[in-house]
C-alpha cells in the first residue's frame, strides 16, 4: 500500500475514508498478533460462562464437546494430544518443582485451569477460582491438550473457516455457544509453532535447538508447495494427529530398496531408505529413532548382521551433548552397503533388510535410568507408579516398519527389490 502524502491526497480521500483505512490497518495488526495472543504462555482463565448458555454449552470438558462434535472427540480420544498430561509428565513434576513445571504445562496442559488442578494434586496449591468448576471438571486435567486448549479463549469459541458445505447451509436456528469466531490461522503451519518449535532463546545442542520442526518444514519443498502441517497430520480436519507412532503413516512416508550388485568381481548387497513423504526431517526432534539392519539368514535363523545404521538425533540424557544426527531431510536417502563373503554365497541364504521404529526411544532411556535409580532419586508413592506406567507405555510404542527379503540364489547384477510402504 502506498503512503499518503500531502494535503491534496488527504483531501481526496476524505476523513471518512481515512478512518476506514485506519480501521483496516488496525484489523491487520490484530490478525497478525492472533497467534501470539492465542498461544500466550498459560492460557488465561476463561471466566464465568455466559448465563444464557445451557449447562452443556457452558462445559469445556471434552466429553461434553463430543456430544455435538462426535467425530472430532472420538479421533482426539485416541490421539497423543489427549495423553499429553499422562504419567510420562506426571511422575516428573515433583522433581521439577511447581515453578519450573510451567514450561512443561505450556504445551502439555495449556489451560491455566487444568494446570492449577494438576498443581493442586501435586503441590497442594489451590489457585482456581470457584467459578472454574462450573465449566471444567478436575478430571479434565488428566486429558492433556483438550478441545478448549485450541478452540476457546475467554469463553469465546474459535475455529477454521467453515467447509464449503457448511457455508452453503442456509438453515437457521440456535447456534451452540453463540457460534464461533473464524480464524484462518487454524489452517496455517504457524498454528503449531508454539509447541513444535523451540523458541529462538532456547538452549542449543551442537548449534541446533531441540525442536526445529517448523524451520525444517519452512526450508523444504513442502512449504513452497503450500503443503501444511494440517495437510498431513489433520487430513480432512481429522483430530487424530497421527505421526511416527502410527506404522501405516510412517510406512507411506518412506521408500525402501534392497538388492545385489557386482563390483570388480565381488558381490555386494545394497539397501536404502528414502524420506519421500515427510515434510520435515525424518524423524523430527530427538526422541524417535529408526534402526536399520542388514542381516544374513540361513534356514530361518540369523547368521550375522552385515551392517546396521541408526536414523535419528542421538543425545545424552541431560540434553547437553549430541553424539550424532543422521536424520533425513525431505527427499534425502540413507544407503547401507556390504560385501558378501564366499561363505555367504556358498550355500543359499536369505538377506533381510529390517527397519525398526522406536518413537519414544529417548523417553525409554530416560525413564529407565530414573526407574533403576528411583530409590536414590526419592521417586516413591504415586510418582513411582506413574514412572513405571510411563516406561511401560514408552516401550510399547516400538514396531517393525518393514522386513524385506531376497535370496542369494537370485543374485544378479542390478537386481533390486523396491517398495513404498510396508513389506514383509
């Protein structure tokens, strides 16, 4: 927009038009700051619900939201978002302390009301006004990132633009909780930054912040092609937020190959895995790991591991040192290559290329370390049980992504087996 200069231009526009222009500028400024205010650390108290609301409309408990938003509630109930304030967080809080816990709560339990319910349970501090119980049950504090975490501020509902079929719906009547405020930011990748991108002031490890998911996406072709976080993790606005914990989604995001090749009279086995469908590093963050194994089998039994590689960012438990970072950028490939011995070729054998995913690898290490030393660390009572459950849950997320097999009897120069997705 060009700047207005001189008295002529001012007179030409007129005071009325200038006022309209000024209002428009203010509107743009407000829009620009929506996400900043929406995701301010510790979402402020919602306040007392309007008296005109029914008891159902007043409630911010996800179960009550699900009465009308059934599909969203069902998807959310099985998502990791609904478990973000579970035992994996709970056992740590007393060791972290009430004040330091605030940085955890900002993402794991964004509403100040649910944060205070947890503080009341862990630290015996009651900071919620009595009115809170009129719209939120204490049990909701155990439900992690609930509907209101994203959609409600000061008792006002917010959401993305209505779908086309909703826009064309001319039916009139009562609008639950007075309708909602449309914010296009719900469809932007920036909506996810506050919890999936460590702030610039965050302590780096080996020159990188712990979470740079948005930055990784922003520098990829996916950002240029306007493929957002929501396109992959909320397809058709699904509230399941699937990621690396989901075998099917992970399988569809990579392409793998396995085959033989002769070089200088010697036989080699080649295997590869390529990031063909992840819009950020695979995997992002420092928690998940993918373990690749190239092995020789005979009569169904493993004879030896030819070679193995880890895909991931490997750090110590204190997050001070990075040992390696082998994560794959979008469209990047990792290759395993090993020479076959005469013994491997003497009798028919089977070569297997196996990929094992441990979505919670870092948590398993960290939880296990604390479990072994729980007496030394004073982890007792409820926290001990929560740690035990958290460790069990983290271990249970491990799965075999694929296991590709070829026979040495089929050894031919250039013979490759290639698959996208699961294969056994």
